C-alpha cells in the first residue's frame, strides 16, 4: 500500500490526492462485496413481516423456529452472514493502511497540507504525540498545544468521519429480528464514536481514507 500511494503521489504530486485516489481504487475493487452487503440488508428488511410471523408462531418451540427461519433464508437465497464479510475485510485493510501511512509519516513524507488540514502527518506527528489534545498540562491556559486554528482544523475531519460512519452504519445494519440482534445493533451505533476517537490518534491521512 505504501508503494501504491507513493506511486500515485509521484503521478499527481500530492499525498492527499494520492490517498483519495487510492481509496477510490480500493472501494472499486471491494464494491462487489459491499453490494452483497447492501443486497443482504435490503432482503432482510423485505423479509421482516415473514420473520416476525415465524417468531410469533413458533415462540414456544425455538428449534422449530430456527428450522423455519433457515428454510425462509434458503427460499429467498439469503445468507444473514453475507453482510459481515465486507466489515471483516476492512480490518486487515485498515491495519495495513495505518502501518503504511505511519511509515510515510516517520519518513516525514506527509508533511504537506491538504484541503483545510494543516499537515497530513498531524496531529500526532508520526505517532510521537498521541495525547496532543487531551494532555491538558501542555495547554497554554485555555489554548491547546496546536492553537485553536489548527486544533479546529484537525478536529473537523474526525467529526465528519463520525457523521459519515453513523449514516453508513444505519444504512448497512440489518434490522433487529430478536432481542439479541437489537442489542447488537445498539452497540453498533456507538462504533462511529469509537472510530472518530481512534482517528484523533493517527496521521490525518488515515482519517481521509
């Protein structure tokens, strides 16, 4: 990934644009999996009346309920786990990209602005200052270490990320079919906040992705 991003940078002359192009290429390659996830979610929504009917009819017989649910999924060519694969695939991609951008940051290759972001390496600057915001002992009175202008610029991207992730999670999360699923969906609603907090402690280039 580092090699690809560096190559794209050599072509376009900007690491910010290179990361955006890399993201578009990667999303295009994984589109079939993402489409399967959306299709699975849509089918689950369409089958909700039938699912609720089975649950109400066989509430006293969980084994029979599971058999009927399996038959319903089979008849409609639906795999409830199909939506999980794209999410699982994102984990190794994200880790690999994190290491690639961290390597570029340590080589001081990301020291350039992009859009309103003062520095693609910041705000952590090569992961040497991961407490750049919450270490209040470094504040100059009411002024954060990076100043309000740069701090606001760096915080804008995680905020946009939380909003985008919240919308994406809401669209791609299958509707709850039982209490356990409802509980899992409630947990998923907090994931965007977790992703947003994580983005505060990585190079800004990763948040762009």
